[in-house]
């Protein structure tokens, strides 16, 4: 299972996220796309929205592609999302993991 983050911007200042936003995204997925769960997180008082999409997929690239397709389908078909724009969609490398990788000593070629 892969966690893909979709970050959105609400075009209306001060507007609350659409009711059931994560549910609308889940409903836009086809059964064969492997979307198991979606969780909404508000940032900046609801102007920015992050939805964590949990997908079963054969690879990270496939999970990112499916997530982008589900999000595009929802934005194109749900009138409740008319004021929402996708900013980015992809896997996020947790900062501690990145810091750990960056701190490693370079390895000599074998």
C-alpha cells in the first residue's frame, strides 16, 4: 500500500473545505483502482487542503498515476469542487528519512 498526498488550494479565501471532500474523492475512484482510504487535512485555516490517498498498487509510480487520475476525475465531475484546484499530487518522502539518507557517508564502488 502506498500513501500519496494530493495538495489542493481553495480559491475562495476563508471558505471551508467542501463537505465530504475526502468522500467525494473516494467516490470518484473505480473499484479496480485500489483506493482504500482517503483522509483530509486542512492547512492555513482551510485554504490549503491535503488529502492522503492510500492505494494498493504494483509500484509507487502506478500509485501516483492512479491518484492523479482519481483526483482529476473528481475535480472534473463534482460541482462541489468547482473552487478547488490541484497544486501537486505525489508521494512525500518523510523528512527524517531524507535527513538520514543525506547524512550517510558516500559508499565506495565495489
